[in-house]
C-alpha cells in the first residue's frame, strides 16, 4: 500500500510498500475498511512533523473522505454509523477521529445515557467522544491515519456523505465539525442563546460574538456560527483583508457579519463589547486579546493552542506579563473560559449539504490539490505563509 508515514529521525516519508490495515477479527464492534479518496493537510499534521504527540510512528493525517470497501460486523453484529443509519459497502463516508475504548467508566456512562435517549450533544456523550482516557486518535495517537490508500475505523465513527456534497467539500467535514463544536458548547447557555439543540439553528437574537483569527480555523468557526445562529452578530478580527473577504463576499442567512482589522487599537476600542469571544489565532497574545474583548460575565472560548516554538524569546517577558494581566481580568470580570476541540459531524454535514455561502467559502479556501506522490510539495505549500487548505488525491484514477 502507498502512503506517507512518520519515521523517527526521517520525518514524513512517501512509501510504496506499507502493510495495508486489517480489520480486527474478534472485536465486539463493527469495523470498516475504507478506501481513502481525498485527504486534507491541517495545522495538527504540521505540528506532528515537529514532534507533537512525540513517539507516533506510521501513517498520519485525519481529514478525509473515502469509500467503504469491507465491513466486519463484529460480535454484536451492529453496523450502524454515527448518524444511526446502516453503513454498507460502497457508501461514501467521513469519520470522527477519536476512538474511545468503550469499556471505561466514561464510555459506560455514555452508552447508558445514549440507550436512555441522550442526544449526541449531551455532556456525558461528548465526554466519551472527546475525553475517554484510553482513546486512540486517527493519525495522531495509536491508530494509523488517512495519508494512505486505505484506513480502518469503527463503523460507529462513520457518517455517510450525501451525493450533493463533492469530495473537496466532504473533506472539510472534520474541521468544520470542530467549528460547530462552539455552538454545541454554547447552546445550553440559556441567557445567551435560548435553549436549542446544537444540531439545529440556535436562537441567537441579540448575541454579539467575536472570533479572533482569520486563518483556516477562524474562518471555519466564524462561517459555522454565521449559519448556526438565527440572528445576532459575528465579528471577525483578522489581519488579512483577502482572507476576511472570503467571508464578507457571501450573503449569510443567519447572523450578521462584521470584519475588523485586528490591531491593538481595534482591540482596545472594542474592549468588553462581546458576549462571547472565540480565540483562534494560535498566537501567544490571542488569549489576552480575547479576554479584553469579552464583557463581564461573558464567555471566552479557546479554540487554538500555541506551541512553545511560536514564543519569541525577545518578547517572552511581555507575553508572560500580558498573560498574567489576562488571568486577573478573568477573575475580575467573572468570565467563563471554555476549551474547545473536536465537534459533532451531523450539523457539519448538514451545513455542507444546505449552506450555499459556506460551500462557496470552503471552495475558496482550497489553495492546492495534489497527488499523494507529491506529498512533499504539498507539505511545502501547506506550510507557506497565508496558506489555508491543501488537499491530497490518494488515487490517480
């Protein structure tokens, strides 16, 4: 099998003789063998090359769309996908990247809650999806990824892709689901949203939300919120007019969009103006800016992480001072701080199917499409300043 594998001391290597993944033979749960059609390179993949999740060896990558070519129904004989429908050979699918163990206390509580009728957005269900202490993660921790011709996943992780969604858009399902996670987390906040299911449009009348960062993550979060909110305002703070215009050039049916050039003066002049602020800059100063923008009793959502390699030693003292000030402001302003990571696929697929402006945004975000053999060229393009999304074709026919 052909694929790209991380090798100690050598980095990413294009290899043509990889062992094809095999379906588990004695597992309780159903598993599927998937032919990968297209994969996306994201920031996490670039961090993997720098040692993120050190010790991982093998095929990496986690954004994909593929076709089911074999299913082992497992001992339980259940072949229901993540949306509850039956997954069959020939289905085009995308997949959740976390593989919970299914046996620990967290997973057991989630199974009991699901059997009792809990929704996918219920906290106890999300806990198993995102926080099983023994989970594996597609192409990141303990399980081979998508930069290869084939992969395996539990059938329960798979979601069928509607025929109206082309591969280049379906490949955004995982990162868009991460964008939809913000709405899933904020939906229970009755004061801000009115209680609604996160898979449907939120009642966001009067809600004023800021998103800081106009990179791939910030654009996805802002676009998801614009479509998931019935009304209200989403303000995107960014530094690149070209990127922000990807959103501002569209007509959104839900919330109103504002774009602001992100400068220290703009952050100061808009201080304490937003009910919610989503930090998506992946920079040392992002958290402090988010705290400054959020009103007292508001919510800061941390969507990005910042690695030590992004710290400027010359400005470290100022960065630490800013972080300490922000921490104090969290206390004084009584802010709620939420971490946010993997999200629900069902609303992401609904948006991919139904939202004309979102589909247009995603298509404009695709900078390059290359074949797997050209992975190192693709990697160079993905690392380039200002790059948004590079996708890989896994087969040449």
